[in-house]
C-alpha cells in the first residue's frame, strides 16, 4: 500500500508524542556499550516488564542479544550532553567521558541517571528495521538528589512542567 505522507511528516507526527530520554546500556566481551534511546515504555506490572525498540544497525544490540540483559538509564535535564554523546559520539569513548558504575548483574549504570532499571531480556521481536526488546526488570535505583526528567519533543530536548488543576 502506498503512503500519502512524507517521512518528514511522519517524523513530525510521531515526534509530537512527548517522551523522556534514556540511555540503554549493556556489557559484553568488548566492554560497556550503550546508546541514547527514546523508544522506552513500561509494558506490564506483574511481572514488571518494559520494552525498547532498537535499530537493527545498533552496535549495542548485538551485546544485548548475546548477554540477554540490559539497563535503562532515564536521564534528567542535566544530561543533554549525555543524550547527545550516546547518540553521536564514537562508541569507543562514550564510557570514558561520562561516569558510570555497574549494577548487580554487571550492566553499566550512569551516575547521572534519574532512575535506572536493570533488565533481563525475555523476548525479542523483529519488526522491519528495528528489534523490539522486552525486558523483565530485576532491580532498579533512583538518584537521591532532586533531579528533573529530561523530555523530548519534535527533535528538541526540554523539561517537564506541572499543570495545576484550575
Ligand atoms: C533523541 C534520540 C533518540 C533516539 N532513540 C533511539 C531509539 O529509540 N532506538 C534506536 O535504535 N536508536 C535511537 N537513537 C539513535 C541512537 O542513539 C544512535 O544511532 C546511536 O549512535 C546508536 O549507538 P550504537 O550503534 O553504539 O548502539 C536515538 C537518538 C537520539 C538523538
């Protein structure tokens, strides 16, 4: 079926859905790997599962697939640089310029994370040029300081603003 809109129209349409921004990390023989990821969502509560959508071209994907685990680091407004670097910077230097530790399962946890969720890969579904990875959350943590969540809207980073009922 032919479509009646351009890819730019499509990006504008789906980009109108405001999301947070995460860095998804994993660790294998080649060391820590990770990438900036917008396509994170919670999936089920009992047991707690989440999903991410990863481009088939992602270098992080092969480590997630082989190690069968990954960590979702939810970013705060102070981490625009991290979001940029984990998308555009050489993967070899991403973990040398931003501080991180290891979760109990060995996945990289960014020190700057607002919240992190350590996941066991329970299902992978290939859909066109992406792979949907479903993770069961095995542990999580939150930053102690009052950090604010980073948002993303039509290609721009932003901040959350609470609206009070009139
Ligand atoms: C704001 C933003 C959101 C992104 N979201 C995703 C995403 O959901 N899935 C994905 O596969 N790539 C996403 N990317 C692109 C990857 O971060 C980028 O291609 C990265 O270099 C992949 O790294 P890797 O090949 O080392 O895994 C996003 C990039 C940006 C700037």
